C-alpha cells in the first residue's frame, strides 16, 4: 500500500465514523482554525490502532510522505493520525529526523499538535543528546513562537536528567515575551522541573523578572 493509499484509507474510515454535531463543537473549541470529522480521542485512537493492526505501520522511508498527506488534509483528526503513526516508528529514525519533526511543528501549528510533537522531540533528543543544544539554539534564534516553546518544554519528562542550565537560559531569554503560549510554556517547564528540584526552581523564579503567568505556573506545586 502506498502512502497515498494508506492516507486515503484512514481518511475514509475517519469520515465514516465522524459525528457532524461533535465536529461543530470541536471546531468552535479550536477557534475555527481546523475542520473536524467529529471524532473524540478514544474513537480516533481506536480507529488508528485498527488500521495499524490490519495494514501495518509504514516504514521509515514512507512515514514522511504519509504524514505530509495527512497534514495537507484540512481535518485535524488526520493530523493526529499522522503523529500517532510517526510515534510508532520514531525510535527507528536517524539523527536527521529532527528536521522532519521541525517541519511538522511548523505545519498547521497550534498547541495541540505542537505539544505532541514536542514529546517526540524530547524522545529523539534522548537518543541523540548531541543534537539538543545546537538544534534548540537554532530554534530559539528563529523567532518562531512554536519552535521556541518546544525549546523550553522538550525536557518535561526528563525529571532528574533535565539540563537545568539550558532550561533556565531559554526561559530567561524569552521572559520578556508577551505571547501567552511562551509564558505558559515557561511556567509549565519550570513547574515540571520543580518536581525534581524545587529549590532550584524557586531560586530561579525569585531571581528573575518573569511574567505573572509564568511565575504562577512555576510555583503552583510549591505554593500548595
């Protein structure tokens, strides 16, 4: 099955099971930026598992083409299907796959897909730690809000393996931003790291001028 045929099969399954009333609510929630078939997460996840079980998962040579077909579709569930499929083969990818993850971050960008791709970026950097700093430095310099958000939050699952100096540096450099998603992302990253090193996070927050939203989110676990 070609990537185009695989995409069409998934699209037909999703469209068949969709609910127009749910689709309208989903579109409204996402500020009418995307079309929806009207599938809630458990439904499209079950359909994705069924498709993967019946037809396998495209190999490393075809996964990019499939994902691009899906992201060219106007329906958000197809973007989710692409990411779920990419995730299945992520650990088979070579270092330069980070360039494709960057492409996905920049395609039809909004918090839902960007934060999912962020998780994939974090996994990829754990496999190839030598990539983390040069790639994120380039993303920081890009001026793109979504790439910069990922620079701060890609270590969310790292716990005591977090490069705290890198995290604090990126939060500091973006502290003057008025962008909600950067302020919120900074607070989220700091709050998550506070689970492993609360004192370091408190000292950082107290020693820097941060947006009220960032500060509030960063200290939320410690202020309980």
